[in-house]
């Protein structure tokens, strides 16, 4: 039996976007933008002020997202962007302020991610992004998103600096790793949910590596365009794509849920 709705026709039940090329494009843009924006603010204003301010804005954005009754393009992606900015600051603070090596912080965030996935699966019996239609599942989802950003930030910095790969090589390697789960789904029948979360986690170090490559000075292995320029350019493309999706609705997944 199908649930009854006040309005006839298809109803948007999930609070997350459809997984398509627009989703992955915006995800990569937001990860890169978050890296460049976070680095710019931390280096140009008091780091504590930057972290506290971004944390407050993040809290507001998540609150608005959770209170929304349906998926709204600008609300969802604003929350993702703020998670990206704050997640970057959290990972960087762990290394810079607390002097925790990137390797240790990457292991810690990876462990936390495993815990969240485990509790989420035991509680809800699924990790599918297509089933985010209750408050509890949405909280699990955003907790997962935050730790994928923190893990990805620490991992990207670890490969670029600790391992000495540099930003460009790190970005290329993460790009290859990002594509492999999708190929494994098509060729080797890898579980699509597992493949999704692997690729989702890899978008962070992938986007951040290229943002750093374009933004940091030549002396640090980058092109030296400046973090501000990179952040503003990426923000522009994010806004344009969000406006496009808001008008076309190509990011909305609609379905009924059977009782």
C-alpha cells in the first residue's frame, strides 16, 4: 500500500539530490572551494575567529537543511559547502594546533567514519543515499559527510606533504581512484552503495589537491594563482550550477515509499 499525500503525483521524499553528473560536479567544486576558502580565511584572519565563525554558519546551514520538508538545491549545497569549509579547518587545526601528524589524523577520522557507518547500518539496515527520508537517517548522513570531508582533507595533505607526492600528482592519483569504484560496479558488480561512499570520500582529497595546486605559491609546488582567486572562481561556478539545477530540477529524485 502506498502512502497518501496531500498532492497527487510524484513526491520528493529523499532530502538529498539525484546522483548524476551534476551531483559529482558540484561535489568536486564544493570540496575544492572549501579547501581554498578555508586556507584563505585561516591565513588572513585570526584562525580561532575563522573556525568559530564557520562553525556557527555551519550549524545554521545544517539546521535549515534538517528543518526543510523536502530537498531544496540551494539549501542542501550551502550545507555541503559549509561542511567543506569547516571540515577543512577542523582537519588543519588537528595538525597545526594540536601537532597531530596527518597520518594519525587520517587514521582517526577513518576510524570515526567506520563507527558512523556501522551504527547507521545496524540502526537503519541500509546505507543507501536514496533512503534519506527520516530525521535520524539524515543526521547519520550529515555526520558521515562531515567525517568524509575531514578524512579526505587529512589524506590529501598526507599524500602531498608527508609522502612528498605534491599536489598535482596527488590529484591525479585521487582522480584515478575516484573513477575505479564506478568501473568496478559496471565490470565486477561491486555493491553500488559501497562504490558510492568510496567515491564520495575520494572527492575531498581529489578536489582539495587540485585547489591547492592552483592556489598555493610556486615554492610549495603550486601554480601560485592565489587562494582567493581560486575560491572566488569556484564559488562562481557553484552558484551558476545551483541556479541551473534550481530552474531545471535535474537534481531531484522523486519516488513513493511503500508501507
